[in-house]
C-alpha cells in the first residue's frame, strides 16, 4: 500500500520557519516603552456617562495600542506608554452582552471607527475625558 504524502504546508519545520519570518503584531520593533497608568471617563456631550463599552486607543505614531473596559458609571483605568492616541468605542467583552449592546446603540457610528484627527493625550497619572457628541 502506498505511503500517504504529507502536504508541504503541514511539515513542522516549514511551519516553524514561516512563523519566524512573520513580523509581530502591532507595534514597532525594539524595546517596548514603559507603560504608565491612566484613568478616564466616557460621557455624552450633555454629561451623561457612557458605560459598558470598550475604548480602544490607537497610537498616532508607531507604537502599541491598548484598550480600557469602561464600567457602568462611564469610568475606566488602563496603562499605556505616554503619547497621543486616536480612539474608538467598541463593544465590551466583559460587560453583559445586552448591556454592552444597549450602550453601543447610544454611541454615534463615527466614534465606533478610529479617526486619527480625534485624539487624546495619555501620560502617567493623566485623566482622559472622552466626550461623545
């Protein structure tokens, strides 16, 4: 009986070589800058808290992104290297699905996409105020 052939893509050595050749996910090569803790709030233009969402921070220069889970009261804490970040508001993975879905319905579509013109500055100990129109 003939020996079954193995696909070249499933060969363990080839897979290991390909994995080493693929660059790492987001971020720039080199040393990772020291992250600093920061906190903040997410509110509507009329001051109502927006909670049960996730805020994703995208660096405006090469760097590392981060995210912060926003509690029901609209507050969050996280860590990131100091810098300027664009942000987007997304569905929380930690809040109850119905609560996160309901909260996201109150967020305008433009805030659910990253806009590099809409930024916040993050620095150690900073308080970031995100106001959604």
